[in-house]
């Protein structure tokens, strides 16, 4: 199958919202756990990503200790999406919105390191320089001062020309749906080109810091809270089977 182009096919955009990925805040640069880890890696404390596994003792507040410093969630999210059949066939865009209102855009062509340490170093470079690789056509870019509303405006512009835009917020208190049935319904109702934008929480516990009421519907996929990558997997599979595979079946018939 040919890749879907900007103006020729429907698109699923997944936005990981309020993601707990950040550099170690300045007030913690002198903390022993930060200093020791940075020295071991021959970096300055200011050049290190916050990671709860390495820097768990930084936070005194229980809520922050169980939430912040989770770049691994981004790693899992991007690996799963970039290697999906939907991305290979050109029907997926991935975005990461951070707790500090930054936007990370990732080209569908990106080959992300599977090794966590290599990924960790790559994203430290991203936060330092704003793009990787550096040059005229970087695969991964970081922009500052991008609140969720600003992010959504960017995401909308990246979709197919003339497509019907539908924004869905994933929340454990949302209306319970079957992902496949909902995607099938969206495709059937709009008949042709759609741009489905799904907001997924990028944090391990707690609730969104950003206001997701901009979404047309707030939904849940399960009675229990799911990991971000589990939600992502269900949405990708549902969209692929309802739109791309559905179109293949229609053409063969």
C-alpha cells in the first residue's frame, strides 16, 4: 500500500499530553543524586533529563515523587507508534506535549533507538539544541511556549486538506466506548476524509494539568485506568482496521 499523503487520506494524530519529561530543574542541580549521575555520565547537572529511577530522592512531596521524571513513557509511546503498520502506511502522526508546555514533533520516518540509554541521551540533546539531528531537516523538533490549545492548532494544520477534524480526549472518567466501534462510526458518518486527534495522558498517576475540555468527547476504553501505550495500541489498531483495512476490503470487493 502507498503511504497516505497530506491531501489524500484520513489521519490519526495522537497527542501525549502533560508528559512528564523535562530536564532536571535548576533548584535540584546540586542534589547528590543528580551530581553523582551527571558526573558518571560526564555531563553537567543542567544537561541531564529528570528520571525518577535515578532521581527519586529529589522530591519530598508524595504526588510529585510518583509522577515526575518519566521519560520512559515517551520512549514506549514513540516506539509503539513509529513501528506500527498505521505509521508505515502513512496514517499516523505522533506529538508529545510536556508538563512545561513544550511541543515535541516526531517525523514518521524517525527510527528511534530501542535501547533506553541511547534514547535518553538523544532526548537530552533535543532539549539542549531544540532538534535532532541538527541541520536543515531534523527528524525530531522541540518548541517552547506551546500550551495544549496551541499544540492542537499545530496538529490540525498538519492533517489532510478538507478533512473533518474530530478531537477525542481519553480519560478514565469518560464515557465508556469500544475503540473499534467508535472509529468505525466516525469513518461511516463522515464517509470520506477524517482527521481524528486523540489526547492521551502522558503521566503515570494523577490527572491532566491541561484543560482537555477542548475535545468534542471525553471517553474511556476500560473500566480500569490503562497505561498510555495500552491506550495508544487500542486506538492505532481501531483506526487501522476501521479505515485503512476497511478501505482495502471495499476496493477488493
